[in-house]
C-alpha cells in the first residue's frame, strides 16, 4: 500500500485478561506468541478475537520474548540470560550474558534476525542510565556483546535482508539504526533514526514495504516510519501503554499490539492484547539456529 492509512478496521481485544507488562508479540507457526514479562508467562493463540489463549510457560523469572528454534521448540530471553523452553519450562540454558554485570540486570526484549541470530536486550532493574546492553546469540550458541551503554533497550527489528537493524533506547526516546554485516552480525554506522516528542519507543517490527512500526509507550499509539526516518503515520491505540507490535504475513492482514497496566489504574483497553485489520503485512518470525 502506497499512501493513505494502513488501518482497515477498529481494534478488538483478545480476551478479558489485563497483563501487567504484555510484550514480545511474535507470529510464527501460524500463531501469535507473546509474554507477560514480569510475571514470566508465555502465551500462544490464533491472531483473532475470541480465540483460545494457551499458557505455554509460567516461569519463576522475567521473560522478555520468545522465538522458534529449528527443532520446533522455543528459545527465550529469560531472567539474566537465554534459555530453551520445552514442556512449559526451561530445558537448557544457552548462556547468562547479563549475570556478571555491575548492576542487577534483567532481560527486556529479544528477536531473531533473517540470518537466524537471536538478539537480546537487558536493562537494570532500577533503570540505571547506561547499564543496559544488547547481545547477539549466534546460531552456534556463541554469545557476543553487540551494544553497550543503553538504558532501556527495546526491539531490535531488522530489514528483510538483515543488513539494517533498528534499536530503541526507550529512556532516551530515541530510535537508532545500524548497518549489520550479514555474515558476522557485527554492527557499524550507528546513527539516530528518529527522536520522539510524545511517549517512548517500545517494541517494533518492519512491514513488507520496509516501514518500521513502533509501539509508543505512554502515547496510546503506534508510529509507522518510512525507511528514511520520516513519520508516515500515527495510529491510535485504545490503551495508554502499547508495548509491542506484530503483523501477520498472510492476508487478510492484521496488526497485533500488546499493552501494559504497569503503573496504571487500568481503564479502557489498558493491559489487553489488541488486534485490528490493516492493509499491509509483515514477515514470519525467523527461527533461531
């Protein structure tokens, strides 16, 4: 779709539950997966109102997001590290890259890229400025540092060829963009993509037209950015704290948004997971490994 609004219908809630900190909306294996981050719960459902919601895991630690691995299991950002989930629990830890940090960190967001790496961001529990970081989990299980000095990392999101990475630092109300070496995953040419003046950037995804969708915490909306960083559209959401956004890859296309009640006296659709028909789709979540 070139020009005009991408919205094709109103938002509807999946069900009556209000999540404390809904996050990590990802669509794969024909289903929507998302989390209640601080509660350690992982959910799956069909991306439509009225569908049954399955609890895939109920962990004792925060969980930021999940992705499929090549064996059909889940890889997850959990607590201070990265784990495989099987039968509702942690079956193996791949590493604890945030355990030895000077400040007490927890995972915040994570996503796979088109080259099957898993990128995981973490922040300090007390949001200490600059204490957060982003790491890369490579297909062979090696974990390397990617970006340091972040406060509240969110995303990242990748272009279709995996050569461009978008990353939010919510505390700095800034979206950054990087070049990515598709072979090594090494980042270069960090620059500012956009700076928000109302609300903070949270979870994000890239649509099939190369536009970046961003959930804007505190502003009850999504932003859709052109590849040059200009704002193409502001899309209202009936919840004050949108946290992540996913797009279905098959028509009829839909956008799914998680939201949060964290710090709020909930009203309207705060904390609910929302879906609406849209005129542009996304791409399936790549598997890890």
